[in-house]
C-alpha cells in the first residue's frame, strides 16, 4: 500500500512540474494542438469512409449471343418485373433500339443492391443508351450519350526504375480512378490492378511486342511517353483504361521505338459496315506488326509438331498431322494470329469445336478442340490480330486440353513454324501522304498535353524536330 502511494505521489509531482515549467506558446512554432478539433475531423473522416464502404457499386454485364434478345439481356442482369417492362418500352419506343445484334452489351448498375442505371451499347455505335432509376421501378430519365462525353485523352510520361509495371503503377494511374480519389474498397483495388494490367498489356504485348523484349531490354533510366484514351462515365465518377493512341519508348542506352497511330478502313476482307480501325506504324509508315503472331496461345507448349507421319494418340494408327498442337491449361485464351473473317464456328468431327479464319494473301488458319467460343463473334465477324476467339479445351478426338492450330496457303496445308510470313501491309500512296501530314500535328498536340517537348526519332532525309510547343 505504501509503495502504491509513493508511485501516485511521484506521478502527481511530475504532472505538476510539467505544467509549471512548460515552454510558453510561440507564434513561430505553430498553433496550439486542439484535441476537440482533431476528434471532430477524425469523426468526419470516419463517416466519409463508412459512406464509401456502404455505397458499394455492383455492375452486372451481359452480351448478345447468337439468337439473343433484348429480353434475355435484361433478365441476365437481374432486371425483372416493372423495371423489365419499362426498360423494354423505353429502349424500343423512346430510344429507338429496336433490334439487338451479336456483340451488343448491356450493363445494369446497382448501388446498395438497388438498380440505379441501365446502359446499352450497340457493338458499332459511338455511344450508349442510358436509363436512370431513383430506387423505384419507375425510370426518371433516359437519353443517348455520345462517346465524346465519356472518352478522354491523357498524356503520361513514365520513368523506368525497375520494371514497366512499377512505372505504370507509380506514374500512370489517374488520380480520379475511383469516386473517392483513394484506394479504399476491394472494388477500388480491382480497378487499380485492371488499369495497370490493361496499360501494360497494350504496351508490351501488342504495340511493342516485336520491337522490345521487356524481359531483357528494359533498363533503369528508360523513358516512356504514352498518349492514352480513358473511359470516364458521367455520374459514376470512375475511370478505366481503354487503349493507347500513341507511344514512344526511349532507351537510356540509346535508341527509340515509336508507335504512331493511323485510323483507316480495314482491309478488303472486312464486311461492309465494319467500323474504322486503329493501327500503329513506324515513322516511315511501316507496320509495327507482322502479318501473323508467332503462336496463338500465350506460353503454350508444343506437344505435337507438324508432321507428315504421326501415330494418332486416339485412333492408334499413323497419319499426317497437318498442324501444331499447343498444350495449355483448360480455359486458356486463344488468339487470332492475324486480321481476318471468321468462316467456320461450330463443332466439326475430330476437330471438336472449331474456328476457321480467312486472311489476306490466300492464308487461312484453323483452331480446333476448343472448350468454348469468345463472345461478340459469329460467322462473318471481322477479327483483329490478338483478339480472343476461343478457349483451350479437349473436344473432338483429343486426349487432353490443347489447341490444334493449322494454316493453309492458297488451299494447301503449310507448316506454321517454318512458313516465311509476310509483314503486315505498310501505308502506301494516299494513306502514307495523309499519315505524314498528321504526324507533326499529333506530336505538337501531344507535347502541349504533356507540358514538354515529346522527343522524335530522327530519320535521315526528314525533319523530325517538329514537336515544339510554340
């Protein structure tokens, strides 16, 4: 008991000494700390955080398949009852969306499990239809939103320290990616990763896949300039990556690779009505890509090469194997190796689920044993190089998940591994002239957006010093 009294006395004496000998407040040392003000601010931040966490957004998406209907789209996104009837009436009678086509998509947006908005996007439309709800089954507004209202351009400059992923994460993610401006909810984290991965994939696996080895060529001190397009929907306060318009990669050890954009009509194989497409070229008009990808399956292992005589693993006798088998996990994405038109998309005997694509210059490719097909496509659809057309499976005569990939030239089978493939077509004549006229305009605009002069690759005999912001 005595020791406890002594300890209390020492504590009281220490407190008294602190208040007796404390240093007076000086204007130079800042204001007096107010516990009440800080508690009020903390309470406000807590309420704001709770509001963000409570106001979760759930977006349900559906796409039109073969034989699909508007009603099926609405039902698959959870829209039923009076809301279903009202949406059908408005889409058809008021907004004029009278028929749906393969590839059209619909999004139903729920906040706190209550339907707040429905968006319908025609595949070849330049915008989307929107129906707003206020928590009841009655819509409060509906309209067409052109894409100019939710697409935006942004110039990004990245300094590479260790990897391109790290550079994108540190310097490319927009400050308004999420409604709060911070990464708070699991949805915010998913959106951040999706943005970084989308930009990295576009840069490394599409634009510069033939010019830069991102495992070995990337060095600290490299610089990347990107002019990108983002989607920022009115009212949702969320931003997502859409595509890269232009890019330049400047190596610290010397040298530069550029991806210059050009919008044009697709080749003659594309059906009438196909939308204008974006391709990228070198400064001289040469295409950044070859006519075909090296392989249709990322990181696929060749389990059976092209051969004139192979023991069939299912049939048990020897016959020609006019293709290459790529083993990969079930469900792995399968890419179209080049631009073309889908001519076959069905089950075909030993091939199982099969897709055939007709390309330019007499080429045709086939993809067999798929577990399923990609959405938004049908016979006659025009696909671009790198588009997903299906998924690894084991349908037909197959002993395990793999892709049978084959190639024909002018109707005869060729070995895809040894075929000397032509480069993608360069820009010629009028297209090349227009491309050269657009280039300095692009770089001047890009420099103004970036707030600095964008460097240009010098080509002998041309004036590349055209990026001044003056």
